[in-house]
């Protein structure tokens, strides 16, 4: 019955997201499968954190500003998430849910908090950071960068990342209590979410500035993530060819999870 409830809940949420164009069709199918596993193999703690990330990120992606269409043209993936993005953001969490179902250990929970704090913080930082009036600066050199450039950070984006991570931490405390799981200090869980989110978000920026694959537009000469820009195919510019945006998200999530686990071991 728990699996049926998970499937119905995931189908309802993913279907609504598809209708609102937050998910592509492949993204909807991936979200249904993922949500079913999160609830069926886990409980309200795992599923609730996933839902909190998805709903908050989808709402923020709908924020309008004058540069959004131009910025999205430089990204490898846009606001409408496909299956690859869904699994890049929630796949590691799903693996942790399954590991906890087979080998129940507290460390899976802390890793999960850090992983989900990372994807939440990174999404919040991107969506809020692009609204900043001042341009971002390179996480490596501090020099001013064009908005939307990989490896750029801003004060509003950093504050948004901190808020997203802390929210995951607080929500994990509430959802653990609601699920009848062993109690932990709200301060400890909030710190785990905050630190995990910030470590993961800054790791994402660092990887974007160093090894993420970047392409160059043959028309305007701009360095972008996208395979097409200005209506033409882009050409390879720098970085590891296999390190696309989804790979960067996965690596950052692992680092954020380890940071949260470190807090849990204090």
C-alpha cells in the first residue's frame, strides 16, 4: 500500500508540474518513478524533502526578470527539467533511500540532507542570483563576470544558497519527527543542511569555473554551456568533455552530502 500511495502522490505532483511546463514528458516519467521509490522504500522524511526541493525550485524558476530568456539561452538545460536533470538532482538521494531500506544506518540520512541541501541551494542561488542588480564575480579570481557565467557568485545568490540549505535542515527535523524516526537536535540538522548546501553550491561554482565543459558561440563568441547559441551549433572551448552540467550537479551533491555527514559526526 505504501508503494501505491507513493505512486499516486508522485503522479499527482509530476503531472501538475508537466501541465505547468516545469517538467518535460521524460522529466515527468522520471519524477513519477523517483517519487514512488522515495515514498515506497522510505517514508515522509525522504519524500517530503524531495517534494520541498522540487516545489520551491519550480516556483523560483518562474520568477520573471528582463534577462532571463537571454540567460537561459546560454545554459545547457533550461527551467523545464528533463529526465537527465531530474535524476541529476534526485538520483543520489534515491540511491540513499534504497541503501537505507536495505542497510538502515543514520549516516544515510545525513548524506541525504547534504545532497538535497546542495541541489536546493544551487537552484536557489541561480534563480535569485540572476535577479541581482550587480554582476557576479568569479569564485576563483573575484573579477566581474557577465550574468549567467559558470563559476560566478554573488551576495544575493550566496544568501539564497544559505537559506535553501538551512530550510532543508529545518524541514528534515520536522519530517523526521513526523515519521517517528530517532530525534536529533534541530540546531544540528539545520547546520548540516546549511553547511552541506553551501559546500555543494560553491563546489558547483568552482567546477563550473575550472573543469566543466564549456562551448563557444561561433556567432557572438560568448562562452556558454549550451550546444546551440545564436541559432548555430557551438564549438568546444574548455573543460573536461564529459563534465556537463548534470555531472557537475552530481559531483557537487556528493561533496555537499559529505559535508553534512561531517556535521552529523560532530
